[in-house]
């Protein structure tokens, strides 16, 4: 009888312990924060439009108040695009530790200026403030997208410690290439704890300003909202290969990371000399009517990938005329 009571008491103790452990696990479990991100394609041709979409999830549920720092790196290791994208309208209501107070294009003395000539220098005035009670290490990022949605430049003009409640104003110079697209360009300014590719996250929402390269037209296309980035590859001098996209977001107390890539190719470059010219179009025309399996079949000429060289391929090659790339 005594042994039975002891056995029952032990079983009750075990059951109680299991229930207590389950309760503690549920109460103190760490929520899982993740970044979902994808490009609309895996392979792009020179001159194509690239779209990147995604979201931040908390235990699998999308959130509308996160910030995602995104850095795109070229195949040769250079920063190509730097942006901070919110996941929804509630991301604007967060408490930022370091903020951007002012951003505008200017002359070398800091006076506002709207129009700049190709081949000259433009200047950017950026004012930031640490609104927290402790110092923060800050990296400022500048990215410029042209009127045709192609990237002009992405770089980090400032890195250093900003003391609590300190304001800083800096003027950064930037040479404008002689072949830069005319029209309205957009400046995107961001503040990070480190470079996104090195694990850095955004301190605040990005700020934008506009300026003009030689002409006030055409205007820059309107940028999509929230976690949706769109830009266009230039038609000339594009580095071919794999581009890496680094995405980082600090949500609640967790750091979420996502790294994906896309590939850029130059379709129809039959001579592999980094350009599409009349030699390529002539070679394409000479292959007209050939099919996969023929002795003179060239898969590089099958741009539309349907197993035969026809007018669709020749039309695509003509559309690619003038494109160039760097292998």
C-alpha cells in the first residue's frame, strides 16, 4: 500500500515537472524572426529591370513595422545598390536612435543647388543626430538612382562614433560621369550600425532628395512602397556574373539575415567580346533555320530558347544591339 502511494506521488511529480517545463518553454521561448526575399528572375540580361520583393516574419507571420537594410554587391566585390526598405506603414512609427535631419543636393559651400552638368562635381549635404543617451557607431550610405532607374553610385562617405545627442553635418562630393543619364535623379541616404553585408542594420527610415543632371526631364519613376525595390541594369559596361543581395533586419531583439543572388548575362554575344554589334547580328542571320541537334547548332544564338534559330531570335538580337558588358 505504501509503495503504491509512493509510486503515485512520483508519477504526479513527473507530470507536474513536465507541465512546468512546458509552461516555462512557452513563456520564455525566443520568437523566430526571418526575412523572406526573392528576385522576379534568377538570370537577367544586360538592360533588364530587376525587381526584389520580400517581407519580415515573426514566427511565420508577416510584420508591417520592420526595417530591412539591403546591400547589393557586384561580382567583383563593389557595392552596387544600398537601400533601407520598410515592411509596412507602421515602420515609420518606430523609435530611432540615430536619425537623418536633413538631406539635399548643394554646391561646394553647402548652398542648395538643383541642376548639375555631366562631367562636373555635385555635392550632397547630410545632417544626422544621435537622439539616444549613449554613443553609437554610425555608417552613412549614399545611393543615387538615375531618371532611367539605373544605379549611378553607391558608397559609404562617413563612418565613426556619434556621441549622445550630437548633431553632425557633412558635405560629400561626387563626380558625375559624362555619360550619366539626363533628367531627375534620386538620392537615397541611410544610416547603419555597420555595412549590411557585414551584419549592419538600419538606425532609421531612409531619406530621399532629388536633383537634376543637365535637364529637368525626364522625371525619375516613382519608387514602389514597402519591401519592393526596382532598378534597371544599364545597357552598357555592365559587369557580368553573380550579384549578391544581403538583407539584414533587427526586429525586437533578433537579427534576421537573408542572402540570395542573381546572375547577369549578355545574351547574343556570339563572339564573346563584350558587345553586341553587326558581327553578332550577321552571325545570327547566318544561323537562321538551324535547329538543336544540327551540326552547326549554336545554343548561344537561341536567345528565346525554343530549339530553333528564327526571326524571334534575330529580333531579340537587334533589340540587344549596342549593349556591352565586362566579363
